[in-house]
C-alpha cells in the first residue's frame, strides 16, 4: 500500500514554488503574476490555489525557502570554524561567493523589502524576522570575539556594521563589480575583527 502524497509537499507544489521563486528573484515579486507562473510551471489554476490560497502565500513560501537556505549556509559556515572570528570570516566568504554567482541578482530579502514597505504586511514581517535572526547570530559571534578585551567593542554595533556592509555588497556588486566589492567587504570585515577589540 502506498502512502498518499500530502497536499503540502506534492510535486506540483514544488514545481510551482520553484518556478515562482526563480521568477520572483529574477524579475521582482509584484512584476510576476499568477498567470505567468501557471504558464511556466505549468499548472492549472485549481492546482495553484489548492497549494497556495493566494499569491501572498506563495511569496511567503518563497521567502521562507530563502530564509532556510540562508540559515543552512550560516550553520555550514560556522560549524567547522576554529574560532568565532573564523566563523564570521566564513559567513563573510559565503556573502562574497554569492556575489560571483552568475545567477546573482542581489539579496532576495532587500529586493522584497523594497516591494513590501508596510510594516504590518506578513511579507514584511517575515523579512524583518529573518533580519533579526541574522543580526542576532552575528551579535552572538562578535560577543565571543570581543570577549573580555580591554578595547571591547559593542557586539551589536559590530553586527549592525557587518549587516550594513553586506547590504552594500549585495547592491553594489552589480554596479562596481563582484571582485572589487567582495575585496572591500573582506577588508571591512577584517577591520571589524581587529580594530574594535
């Protein structure tokens, strides 16, 4: 006897989500309509609404997927690190590696934030939750780096600075070149690690 596929994780759902995710990232969320997704998936309208009652549900699933991949990348970058400073360098390397990916079009969360400015919108709340997790993760690592140094910096300031540099790298790479921006990012990170403690 075979176990029926749960509606939440069917092949059709994954195909719709994969197609939408690619289109949303490449072209923008609001620029891509349901009809376009149905045409490229391909899928029927009934199939779409069975898995995603609204386009917003699909957008939330897309960003939840990006969040899960980011968390996995941060975990992978930090698991084998010899020290908290090396963990931060490894996270930084994952940022600069993203810049050189031919499919790179910027940060999915920054792009979505520009399209969803309302702080009460569920999409915006998901974006803010992701950012809070990211900055909290960085803050905890910087707290370990600074430890009890007499020149101890404020870990939350260093984490905010890292996030700001990442945001700049994500938007500037397409304009100034991934190699140049990546090198500037790495220099900035070393500055945070050496000058603030």
